[in-house]
C-alpha cells in the first residue's frame, strides 16, 4: 500500500488496525512518512509507543523488523554476524578433502552462505513488499557507543561491514524508535528524528482505545474503568498505570463477569493495574472505596 497523503489518511490507517492516535501523533506520523525521517516516540510505559510501529506495518502491508535494545547490544547483534560453527565445518571439510584453494575458501567463508543477517541489515535489503517498518524498541536500554553507531546508520540508511563493505538501502525503511526515557537519548540522534511525547490519553480517548481493544466490555463498565484509572493516575503512586494496564484490567473484570465496580472487586483485581506492593497497599480497601465514590459523585474541591 502507498503511504498516506494526509494526516486524516494516516489517522485512518492507524484506526484500521485498532490504534487510536490523537491528532498530534497522527500529524507527526504523517510527517515522518512524508519526509522519510525516523520517528522517536518517548513516553511512559504502556502508552502505545511500540504499537504505532506494529499498526503502521500492518496497515501499510509492510514487514515489521524489530530491533529490541538492551544493555550491551552491539553491531554483531544489530547488523550481522558470521555463522562461526558453519565456517569451522567448512574449513575442516576443505582440509579433509583438500578441495579448493585457500583464497577461494576465505572468500566463501565471508560470503552470503555464512552470513547471519540481523534486523538493521534485514531492514536495508530490498523486498518486493517495499521498505519495511524498522522498530528500534526501547532505545534507552542501550549505551552511548551503540547510539553513535545508530546515528551513522540512520543518517544515510547504510551500514559498513568490514568483510562486505558498505551496504546502502535502495529505499530507506520507515523507522520508529521508542524510549521510556530511563535516560536521555543523545541529542545528535534526536536531531535526526522527528520527536513526539506519548502521554496518557484523556478520558474520552482512553474510552475509545478500550472500546477498540476490549469491545466485549459494556459501555457502562468501560466508562467506570476509564474514570477509575484516570483518577488513580492523579494519586501519588510509585508506578502509574498505563493504557496497557487499563485494557488488562477491563479484561480481568470481564473474565470475572463483573458488571459494575465495587471496592471489593477493585481490591481483588488491583494486580492488573498496579505492580508494586506499596501502591497496592495504599489503594486497596478504603482507598478503592474513596476513589470509587469520587468518580461516582465528582465534587469540585472547596
Ligand atoms: N492509542 C492507542 N490505541 C490503541 N491501543 C493502544 C493505544 N495506546 C496503547 N494501546 C494498547 O496498549 C498496549 C500497550 O501498548 P504498547 O506496548 O505499544 O506500549 P508502549 O508504550 O510501547 O509500552 P512500553 O514502554 O512498556 O514498551 C497495547 O496492547 C496497545 O494495543
Ligand atoms: Mg514498547
């Protein structure tokens, strides 16, 4: 499928995959596609950053190539590696049979048969479906040297492998980077990208998201779930629940055939929303009752 021509078409494309972007996200996504620039999405956990890449790939009918970042990630894991055991076998076989000359063997050993292509290299290769969506997920988990390496790769959409030379994408991939901002991404890399902060949605959009992701939930229950989570986010918590937790919680309530929230039901299912014992202890029981009363009879503070 060709790239969307307008912001509305971009929003519609994401919509078609069950993703509910706000206007700002649809705009920056459209611009990233139109200008061929990488898009850096930063935000709280569980707010739909990774899902943008998945929805784009599915909506455009492109492959999704994912590079999951972690501490110590290096070029061998990100670009390509050599199949060392297979190379050894080839060497031993050549020795045993006396076949071929040494120079030829060396050339073969660093040829396509022994190459293991990792996500960055895969993303540069031409493909009948068109350039893929390259998701570089949780970039903040890597370190500065890898970011510097990435900077080069994303500037020209090319990588250099000593044995192979420089490999350049004929058609650049669509690149989405995500970060939970456990540390700042280097400015030079940020400059290459368009940037968007993915915040918690407002109640109306969270209800839309919930209706898309848990359509089996009755409207009244979804509204209560959203109101409760929105209220919960204003509490002083160690870890505030994201949209992912809202969806999980609604599914738990559905599995328990709950039709309306009660303090007991909330306390029993808090583990879907809160993942720290201190937070759970703070909210369960009286806290849940208080928050529930507040969302059912919203009062303006005196
Ligand atoms: N705007 C949205 N529309 C539809 N679904 C959404 C939206 N935002 C979040 N979700 C849903 O929330 C869940 C979490 O999304 P996702 O994994 O993309 O979050 P994330 O921001 O990448 O989280 P993390 O930082 O923990 O990796 C997914 O199931 C996704 O479908
Ligand atoms: Mg993610």
